[in-house]
C-alpha cells in the first residue's frame, strides 16, 4: 500500500490525528513531497486548513459572545500580570520528558506559583522552517517561520500539550501564545504560490516577472530556492514597474548575503505547466516571505484568522503575542527613493483587525511594536491590549550603565505627555531577542530636547545615548557580540558589562554579588510599576551569553542572537546540552529548587517583589508623576494605588554611592510610610508633605503612604 493510500484510508475512518502525525513524520523524513499531488499539498497548507477551521464558526452564535471593538487592558492585567517567558529550544528537561510534559509538570508549576508567576508565554511551537529538495530544513529563526498549524512533534504530542494547559489552569494561570502576522516559512503555502495555484500567490508580497525581463534577475545557485537582489537590481525592477523599491531599512543587512529585502526565485513550473520566476519580499530572512495584507484574495487575512481560531479554541491560549506587526503594510513613494514601509496605516488597520478577531473569540493580544510612542498609541486605540516597552527598557539600561537616570526620566515624561500609562505595557527582562537599543522614538524626531544642560534634536539625542551605551556596554567587552539593533547578550551579561567586569566567565564571588544586585535593580524596576511583569528562564538562573565559537554554525547568516539563547536548567535536570548546536549557558545562580530555599537568592527576592506587588495591586495602579531629583542616580515613580486612597513610590539608586534625598508631595501629608517589602515603617513625620529617601548603591524600595495611624 502506498503512503498516500494509507493516509487516505486513515482519513476516511476519522483518524485525523493519526493522519496529521504520520504526515508530519514522513515530511520530516523527506519522503512525501515528490509523491504528493497538488490537491494533497493544498490540504496540508495553512490557507486550506484555515477554511476548514472557520466552517464551525461561520454563521455561528460562537462569534457573538464577546465584546471586541475596544482593548480590554485592565481585564488582561487582572487575569495575570506576572509572566514566565519560555523558549522551548533553550529549555533543558529530563530525557524521559518532552517539552510539553516538562512545562506542564506539577513540580515546575508549584515553583512558579511559589514565586508568583501566573502566566506562561510559550513562544512559537508550530512546525516551522522551509522545504528544499523534498525535505524539511529546520527553522532558521527559532520557530518564527511557521509552515503549518500543527505543533512541532519535537516538543511533544497534542495530548501532552492539553495536559500542560490543564496543569496551568489548575494553578490559576493562563497560557500565552504567538501569532506571526507578517510572514510564513517557505512551506506548503509558499510552494503552492510558486506553482501559481489558485489564491496562494495572493498570500504573499510576490510578483511574477515576465520572461522577457528575466535578464534583470540574478542567477540562483543550484543549492538555493532564491537569491537576494542587489540595490541596483531592485532599482531596475522598480523602474520596470514590478516592485515598490528599496525599503526604509534592511534588517539583518549583510553586504554579501542580504543587501535588500527582495529575493528572486529560480524557475518554477506552475500547476498549469508554465515556467515562472518570481520576486518576493522578506523583511527578515529569505525563508520568511512577507504576507500581503491588502490583496483581493484576502488570503493572508484568512490564514491569520485560522491561526487565531486554532490558538484560542483548540490550544486554549488566553493571549497572543503579535510578532513584528510593524511590517504589515508598504507602498511606493513617488517622491522618495525608498518605499513607505514603516508606520504605514495598513499595519495599524491589520493589527486592529487581528486584535478584534482575537477578542471576538475571547482572547487578548499584545504587540511587539518597536515604533514611536505616537504610533504605539494609535495601534492601541482599537488594537492590542498591551505593547512591549522598547523605549523605557532601553532607557533603564542607560540608567544602569551610566549611573544616571536623567534619560529614563525624560522617556517617562514623553510617555505621560503622549497620554499613555505603564499599565499598557509589558515590562520584561530578557526574551529570545537581542537587547534592543534602536531608540526608534528619536530616529527621525526634530523636536528639541534639553538634556543635561544641552539642547538636542531627537536624532542628536539618540546618538548621544547610544554613544554612552557603546562606551559602557560594548567597548572592551569581547563577550558582548552585536547586531545592528543592539547587543546579543543576556541581562546578566548586560549588568556585568555595565559594571565594567571584563571576564564574566571567571567572576569572583564579590563580582557575582554586584551583578546580582544590578540584575535585581532592573527586576525591581520592571516589577514595581503598573502593567505586566515578564521574566525569562535565562533571568531566573542568571544565564551568561554563549561565546561566539560555540554558535558559529548558527550565525552564518549574520544572526548572532543565539548568543543570548543558551540552554537553561530550571529544576536542576543536570543535562549538559539540548542538542548539538545549542549548548547550556553558563550561569551564576543555582536552580530554582535550591534558590527558593535561600532567602537571599535572586528567585527568592523576585518572590518577595511579586508578593508585595500583588498585595498592593501595583500592577493596576496609575502613574501620577516622575519627580525631578537632585541626585541623577536616583529614580522615582509615584503611583496612585487602585482602589486605595494612597500613594506608592518605587525608588531605585542606579548609582554606586549611597543616596539621601528629600522629596515633597502633597499626598504625603498625614500619612505613614511603610516599606512594603520589609513591612517596616520608614522614618517620616506624619503631618509632613516631605519624605527623605535613603538608599544604598543599587538598592531599591517600594514605599506605601497610607493615611496616618499610630504604630
């Protein structure tokens, strides 16, 4: 019996799970593509599967159970405001486990609940990568090049996934997933697009080139599907009317591998037997063809709608991260050499549509949007509930590196001036990406800023800040490798660099303690403000970056982010590697079981922060002001606590010297001051508006000013 006949018989007998599992295994072995007719390829495409998923909900009352027009930020924060940021490829677990069985274990969730973490952001888990010569090549971007709605079998089975969800829910937690609205991998949908089959070319920003114009395309090496276009070739094809031209920037630029965001394919025979060559757009890597969000077929919209249904209904994910949603629209710009490819209104409209569709099915969204605050505010009017705080995060690193919080204060003033609040943001430590220092807010900003006694426009200020960071973090630090948008290191690596430690792999006990204090200062800063606090496995075990020679095979395309993705062992499984390519990260903290037995450990301190944060509902509070101070190392946030008639301050000393400074606030009168971490009273005259803050180097305090009562 043939493979296809076996699959067909299983399908006839309702064994859909077995069909999918067998198909995935055969596909991974590279033994199915040649034999599969085009209608079978179609059945395994995301566009086809989205149609099947949608049938249950078209014309159904299930569509009309949830309000969807406006974001529900407070509701999402109330469900869970302390998240664990997971990364499957870096997770070390016992050999008898799978990723799903490990992250769904009672042992792990007892630890998470003890720390105070109630949400888990999974990262991408679907089958990803690209096919070439009848075999699947692994993902080139850590799963962010999806080719199927199926879970990647290397992470475990669907039943194991459901058991994981059950464990999370039993611990009163939520599961958080990912959507990739900007691109796919080069899988079934892309193959069918190359074959010019039905609506599939409409999925992508791809253009058929007439045979008479093939002379303007470069030759494609035999071992490649496509090759990158040079700037000159892009201009020629723009002049011929094929494409919109060069984009505003080229991510992962490499003079040899990627000069532009456009690739030309080799010759492909279509479903109609016609031979074609195509040009296609990719903002990121060549195996991540960009989706076309304004095509008459609306194919991209349908694929993402199917993914939303799958995520919220079958995978039981409460919230979804929108990956790189800044890049969903572009158009030709007749008055400028480059296309309009950033801050495009279509990106906002597409994001709004995704967010509303997710809310329609009972979910929430948050966005990875590294754009100016004005644009972020526009997308959040009707779009996602939350956004990553790229600007504030970079400013906090500057405060730590320079021992001066003036730029951090300035960024908060911009946030408040824009009419935004910290509750709208995810305040995260490390994730799978580089430490982003692009400061897009200031890239094309002509506004004047007075900063440390000098006047700057936005671009000049950005240059000054980046120069500070370069001097403190990158210079003379061989362990900090970089890409264009920032250093590829861990937060612990960043802290060590900021403290001037040159040999992080051989630190003394005293140096380790200093790094831990800096790490805790950043964690405290992110936790003791409104919104969602997120912490990663790399943070919890104090991971250091991998050295370049350890990841040479993974960085051939110029992507050096693997340096900050070393393996982490949360529970002390004692495995040395995850696979042959991704070594275990060196680390400065012990596993979580041991840490939680030590009150002075990093994880125990985080537990204390989150307990106080939860007790006083700081996650739902309102930022009233960011006061000016005399000592530039001192940083203060003043919040009004939700449901309480009192103020709370978050105070941090980013410097290396003790601070004693008095501030005056009307709301301090007739109150007692209590340190909510130690539960001890701070010295304060009850009827006074004045309060003196005393902090040691890198010390932090969270103080509540409650109506006067005698102790």
